[in-house]
């Protein structure tokens, strides 16, 4: 059967939905074997001003990508579909449109799927079911970055792109700590600089800080989003996230220091942390820096159940736990940084796209 004939045969399963904007629209391809999800997603994106084509399978999507009447800005694809998977679809699509950006969707939070999606080139990762606003935000981020930030083919850039994608996917699940990753990245990097870090070490610190909680992708929503206190069984499930996160970062072939930060970010200077009960200098420097930055953000940021506390409260608490929870040398570095600088970094995170 010819390509033209095949296209005609599949026409009933590949549809075009025009958006409402009068200016030039971005063209998206949505791929999923769930018809109801396609309808919901296309209605949402149409209302946001995007033009969408939909395909019910990977093979149909590949034919659509070859359509000369459209220049695609983005593909959004499910991972687990009948026939060719979304991961394999990405690999084939790269031969047709090498610069095509892809957001993957998945109904499962398995780490290996997320890692495979990253390796295949995914720029973002949505866990189903997701809010309509999460979908719009993911598309807007990708389109905006594509227009304003030309790709720089360096390891550091690729690492950071992957880290941001995974951190954003976690934000979408855990609304209570939304924006936390960006703030602790800024705080950790500033502390690292105060302690004399630079170059590769500083890049690794940034990656580890951004991905510190990525292992929570492996934690069930029933535990992650539970409104009340966790019982012992639920805490056991929650405490696996540093180990799972470290495995994930290593699978992504990111720097080892970043993996250690992810795996050790709940360790304590006195050895009473988890998962390994490491003590003192046996904890990586990056994780010791992160511990102070993370606590500072937790104390000073708003939560659903309370308002953030002022800098002085955070300083007193961090000083109290110096030599207990925190490395005294890192605490000393924290105290040398002017309070106005921490506030400047917080405001800077608020205005970043």
C-alpha cells in the first residue's frame, strides 16, 4: 500500500482542531490511544490558542509528521500505547523532524520510563492524570524556551535541561512544594560559591539540588498527597525516595556528585539521618550544603498550612542545629552571606519563566 493510500485510510483517526487565536498559531501533534484524553487535551489547548493535530497510534503520528502542509512546533505523546511505544515513536520522529520537541505523558511513575524518555529526547514529562493547567504550562514553557533559548550542544546544558524537565514534572504532582526546586538551587549555588566551589563542582551542585526529590516520582500519590500524617508503612515508602532518586540520576548519566546529593539529602551531620545513617564528612559536601539551603527554604517559604517565617527565625534554627543536623562549616558560610542577598535570590526565582 502506498503512503498516500495509507494516509487516506487513517484520515478518520487523524484530525485537525483549529485554535482561536488570530495570530500565527503553534502547531502541536497529540498522540494517545485514549480518545477521551485526546478530546480533553485538544479542547484545553485550543482554548489556549494552539492548533492541534491528533493521532491514535505511533504509526499514525509518523505519517502525520510527514504532512507537508504543517510545520510542527511540538509533539505530546503517551508512552504506553498499543503497537509502537511513545519512546520508539520519538526515535523515529527524530529522523523526520530532528528539531521537534517532545513532551511525554505516562499513567505510571516508574523511574525507568522517565529515564528512557529523557534519553530519547523528551523535554518534559507529565504524569497522568494531570490538571489542564499543568498541560498548558508544560506546552507554554517548551514553546517559549524554543523561541528564546537556542540549543547549546554542551553536556552541562543537556544535563540542566533534563533536570528542569523532571523537577517540573514533580512540581506538577506535589503542589505544596511548587517552586521549591528553583529556590533551593539558587540558595545551594550561592552557598557553594561562598565555600569556594566553581566550575564542574558548581554545575553538579546545581543539578543535585534541582533533582533532590526526583525519587518521589516512585512514591504513590496516596502517600505523596496524603493530607494528614503518614503512618509507619507510608513513611517507609516515602523514605525510599533518596535511593530511587540516586538510581535515577545515575541512570541518566549525570555527574556522580549530583547523584550523591540526591541520595544523601536526608542524611544528618550527627549520623541520625536516612537512608544510610552517614555521619560528618562521610556525607558528600554537596549534600551538606544542600541540607542548609533546603532547611532555610522550608522555614522561610509559605506552605498551605502556615506562612513562611522571617530570616532571623531561620538563622536561629540553623545555628541551633549546627553540629547536629548541619555541617558547622556550611552554617558558618551561611552566616557570612547578607540577608538581603537571600531575599534577592528568592525574588529572582519568582520572576523566572
